[in-house]
C-alpha cells in the first residue's frame, strides 16, 4: 500500500467529566457524575432517618411516633423507585409527581413533629436535581411552608422568631445559590456530553472516509500497475505473435515473445508479492531503462537509443519506480500510436532532480485534443509524477513526433 494512504487509528474512548469529579464514558455507557456520586443518596437517607430516630426517642405519643416514622421513611422508597429514575432520565412529568409526593409526605410529618424539619437539608437539593431552577424554587417554597405555618400557628414565640428567620434565610439563600450553580453545571456537562458524542460520530465518519479513500487509492494504484505492466506485456506478446505469423522464419519473434512473456510473469509475481518492479530486480535504474529501451527497439524493429548524462547514482525507490513506469508507458504509446522510425530515451541526473525524456519521430498528436489528454496512459504518468512531487510534460504536434518529460526530485521530501 502506498505510504501516503492514511490508515485508520485504533478507536479511543472519549470521556466527559462531571461537575463533582471523575469521568465517565459518553454515549449512554455510564451516568453523569452527579448521578453517579453516592453523596446524594447518603444525604437524603440521613436527612430522613436522623429526625426519625429523634422522634422515636422523644416522649411523644406512640401514635405520633408511628405516623412521623412512616411518613419520613416512606420518602426513601419514593426516591428509589420514582425520584431517582426520573432524575436520571431527566423526565419532567415523573419528577413533578415525585416532588408533589415529597411535599405530601413531609408536610403532615412536620405538623405532627417539628423535628422532622431537619429533613429539608436532604429534600431541598432533590428539587434542583429533579427540575430546572425556577420550578425547583417553587418546590423548595412548598416544602418550607409547613415548618413556617407550624411555627406561626402553634409554636410562636418571640424569643425564637429570630432563630426561625435566620434558619429560613439561610435555607432560602442556600437553595437559590446552590440550585442555580447545580443547574448551570448540569447544563454545561450535558452540552459537553453532546459535543463529545458529536465528536465521536465525526471521528467515526472520518475513519470511514479515510478507509474508503485508502481503498480507492489502492485500487487506482493497482489499476496503474496492471496497465503499466501486464497490459503492456500482453500487448507486446500479441504484436510479436502477429509479426511472427507473417514471417517465413518466426524464430526471432518467437524468442522475443518468450522473453516478453517471462518478464510479464515476473511483473505479475512482483505485483502479488508487493516487490519492486521486475525491471529493477538485481540491476540499477540505468540498466533497467537501457534494457527496456532495447526491448522496445527489438519489438518494433527500429532504432532505439538510450543515453545518460550527469552523475549516475541511486535514487529513492519510489522515484525509480515512477521513472521506470513512465518509460514503459511512453514507449508503449509510441509503439501503439506513433509508428516511429526511431525512439530515444534520455536520463539526466541533476544536482537536485532527475529528468527522463522519451522521444520518438512518429506521427505525433495535438496535446490539447481528446486523444492526447483523455488516454489512461498519459493521465497515469501525470498522476505518478505529481504524487512523487514532480512534474510531467508532453510536447507533440501532428507529423512532428512526441517528447514526454518526467522530472522528479532526486531525494524524497520528508
């Protein structure tokens, strides 16, 4: 597979931090931090069991004790089966029912035993966990009415009025500030969870598109390899067999046919094994290009010249592959379309780049025509050169031959 194809990275799990601490997986795999924190459960249970214990230990009538204990302790299963599921699902309807039942249980308990007012420390946060800020304040006021009415109607004492006002002010202030803070943190955490879910979906889409792009690039690469190797080899074999059929002594053409078939088989094996092109196996770029040029001349029965200028040196494998394929394609085009009397291949080594020129004196064509730009061979050569950070140029005119130039960097860019 080409080096420039992006590979899909292993999926990494993204997490969202909650307002209380810790991080949980997003996308329904776990609750938010405020839902997962056991402190809310402990606070509610403690706020209803502590006053229950005090009432049971007091000197009140047994009937009052039983009523208060039953009302306060009933809040615990109400929370477990109604309140907590509604809070987790953020379901407004069951949440309202839950708070109404809380008020219904708490109010008579306070009228029977004022000690039950201690439960407000656990019940008020439930309002803000179940409902938005403003509706939650209504729930807090509803819960606070019972102790206030009880005090004014039954336990009024000027000496304790200030204490009542102080406790009420602290409770209201705590409820307003804490509730607003909790709502904002909850909203921010939910928005963050939604954003992370969107990012995970985007990452999955990017991974899918990357895999599709890699598969498409690999198909294009294999199409180019097959076109430049097997298809050209089979074309040469067919031409040689046809030429042999027309000759009284076909030995020379048959020998070339066998040689071409063997080289084509080597190309096929190279494709299967993902090796370097067969013309380069065990030889330098200059030798491979010279052999390709000589074989093209033998197949066409024309003069084929190969020349090298500059200091010959090893090039990056990718650069050598592009030059080999370009020479094969240019010579194949000359053989199929130009009917030349001679071809020339020139490899020029520069200080920073290397240039390959393939020229023929055949019929030529107009580079701007459909025939000159629409063929797969020229398009494949241009793509190969551009992918290797090089340049591709075609010079031709009807009746004046064709010159194909491929110029590539002598060193791969990092």
